[in-house]
């Protein structure tokens, strides 16, 4: 009761709180204790739901082994707070003052069930990028989640469309849209003329995002991660590559559906200490010759492919976004190879929200359940 009263008093003075969720574990990462898995799952789901209206993050550590882990733990816990980057030269500061990054994924509910009328939980987050007086600020305005059947989710996901409308009203007219459906390849896209395999990138979804706003620019992107041999003469811990010349011939091919336009390299080492030749790379690809009458391919060319100030600004923002998600308490920050692991991958909230039931023959989606509970409570 006292905690509830304190929370009410805080809400009266401050509309947005920071809610840290610290987990204290007595077991290691490889422990299969059900209670450990449940605590990890619950903290991830609550953090995602709280971030819709407040700021929250979760972190856990083994209390048997503290010491040097505490600074990194706290740095990771507070990584959800806004980050700022300062350009000492105004000539190098981006000219694009506002950019929004929308990240979307989904998970089935009750995946073990073989019926046709399945429910899917769509989840996402929005990153707002603002530049003023040479200072670039990254912040998380909101997260979102909602439940849909499969056809509706890939044709009319109203929760994403509503968020784009809110962003437009706040002055965001350039939107990077990164989406991935689970169990699908990110770069090896279908070469057919229909929407099979495009999922959240389907024509219907993009048409809904574009809506009646003719001056909004949407940049659809996929990404993929892999590892490459690091050349000995490259000393940098982070590197990006954009090769417009190599892309030119691809753009002239009307049958080409996707093209890689950006690669980021980080200093992440793979393998044994004496054999660490490999480093992480993330590649970004966009779609071409697909959205005729919906998106202007020229906007995608200018924003992501052809040399120019707009492309430079967007790719610079993407690079800084990778830096902003770095979570260790080091004096020198590095590129985080995968800044999307909150929503996409084995450590994502969608994956963590799945709990076994029916003796392991089915999966209960706790995020889908609590999303429905929240909707019912808000309706009342």
C-alpha cells in the first residue's frame, strides 16, 4: 500500500517515470530452473509494456558474482534513457533535423496449436532522432503491441499506422521502417510480383503507413548479420562501407527487388583468443521496383543510395543509433552490432514472452495476454 501511495505521488508531479527492473539471480545463464526463466520473461514483458507511457528497462545478474559486473549492469539498465552526440564542427552536423526509426516484429500466440484461426502479437518500438545546434539526440518515445490475426497483421496493422500518424503530427516526415517476421530471411527476398514473403513490408502495409500524407518519406529496410575476416591493416574498431558505384548497375535492372546499400563493421571478436580473426558485420538492404504508385523510388534512391546530403544524414543517424545502443561502461563506446535485439532474435521480448504449457506441447504468449488485459482495462 505504501508503494502504491508513493507511485501516485510521483505521478502527480511527473508524467513520465523511469522504472528500473533489477533481477537478482542465484543461478547462472545456463540454468534451466523454471522460476528463473519465468522471472526473465516477466521482466522483459513488463519493461516493454511500461515503455509505452514511461521509461523502463530490465537487467539481471548473479548475486554470487558481483564485483566488476555492477558498472556494466547499471550502464545496461540505464541505456534506455536518451543519448546525445555532439558535433564540434557545424559543417559536419546533419542537416536533417528529425528522423524516426520504427522497428517491428511479431510472434505467434499458442504456437503449438495447429488451428487456422491463430492470433499473433505485433510488437515494436520507435526511436526519435532530433538535431539542434549540432547536438543529435536519440530517445525512445514509445513502444507498442497489439494482437491480430495473420491476414490483418500483414495488411492493416492499425497500431503501426496510428504511430506514424502521431509521428507526422510531431513533425517527423522522414521515417526509417525496419521490420522482420520471425523465421524468415531478411535479405533473401521473394522475386515474385505479389506480396508473398514481404510480410510487414507488403504493399498494403506501406500504403497504410503512407496514408494521405503525400510529403512523408518512408524508407523500408531489412538487415542481416554475419561475420567476416578482419584485415590486419585496418586498425579501427568500427567501420562503415557504402559503395554507390557497385549499386548503379543493380538499380537499372527493373526485376531487382532488393539491394544492399550499407554495411557496418564492429570490433566484436569471435573464436578463441589466439584465433580471433572474425568480426561482426551488419548489412542493410532496401526494396526497389515494388511500391509503384505508393512510394516514389526516387525518394529511396535519394535517401539511401545516391550520394547526397540526405543519404549522408540518414546513414550517419543509423551509425550513431548503433553507438547509442552500446551498453558497457567503457570510456570508449563502440558500435553495437545488433541494436534491434530487444525486438528481433533469441533475446527479444517476443521470444522471452513465450512460456511452455500443456507439458511442453504448446507456448503461451504472455505479452499477447497482457496486451489484451491492458486493452480491456483501458477500455473501461
